[in-house]
């Protein structure tokens, strides 16, 4: 009887241990629920540690800013846990253009500089915008259009946490002008002038 109880107990402990985490097996393709789990025997502490946010991203680009993700594809330990992180670096005049994360809400903490951040509600297109200083935290509800602008005199840095291991990132301007969606279709769906559309397609590498 004692051995029997011990056996059941070990099964229970064994199965609860198996549910502790699901480190991403990056050699397999992800599904809607994330990556398949790596075999626990090959999981190490390094799966739960990510050093990719330690250094500033490269801001020598058109937006003078960089988003460095620590999503499940970069940080296997967050797979299945409902959260992830990223780092934002903005040079002087840097901007994270209007964008959405379809898969999760975002909470941002400023660690350096001054950031003008805002989002737009989907209900009445109400704008919620605020100048954030070091230590300030702002939350951006899931799926809503939002932006961050470096509004200070020096570089700005922020760390963000998402309520998803794979929140996604879609930059509105890139979605409209950095692909082969025909100019006349963009004109029809945005009411923007054809000349402006062609100009932005040219700058961003879009065609048609
Ligand atoms: C940053 O990106 C620019 C443009 O792609 C590149 O020329 C430069 O070498 C990069 N700097 C570093 C430090 O990687």
C-alpha cells in the first residue's frame, strides 16, 4: 500500500514537473500556441536567461530607432508563459512609428531620456498621449495603434514587457507602403494622394 501510494505520488510529481515550463524547441515550427516543448533533459538555465537586451540596438536607419525583441523565437524560456520583453532604443529624433502588436498588451518603462508615447482607442479613436520620463511606466492595450517618439535632447531607452511570448509587430506605414499593394489600391483605401503614396513606396522600397 505504501509503495502504491509512493508510485501515485511520483506520477503526480512527475507530471506536475512536466507542466512547469515548455521551453521552445526552435528546431520545430511554431503553431498558434507557440513552439513545441524541448525535451526537459536538454533544458538548461540558459534557456531562461536572455542577454540580447543588454546592448543598444542599431539606430542608424530611417526611423533612427531600434526594437530588439526578446520573444519566444529569441528567448526560448518564455514559450508558453504568456509574456515576453523587448528593448527600444531611440537616437535623437528617433521614432517607433505607429504600430500594433496583434497578440498582446504592452507595458513600457523608460530607463533613459524622455519619450512621448501614445495610443489610439479603437472605439472612438480617442488619443491617449503623454510625455514619459525616466522611471515612468505606460501600458498599451492589446491590438491598439500606438507610437513612441524620442522627445528629449539625447538618446532614449525603454524596456517593454508583453502579455504574450509572441506579440507580433506591424508598423502601419510599412504595411501600407513597403510592399506591392498597388498605388491605386492604397489611394482607394487611405484617401492619400498618389504622389505621396509613390514617394513613401520609393523611400521604403515598395513597388506598384
Ligand atoms: C548600423 O547599421 C548601419 C546601417 O545598416 C551600418 O552601416 C552600421 O555598420 C551598423 N553599425 C553597427 C555598429 O553595427
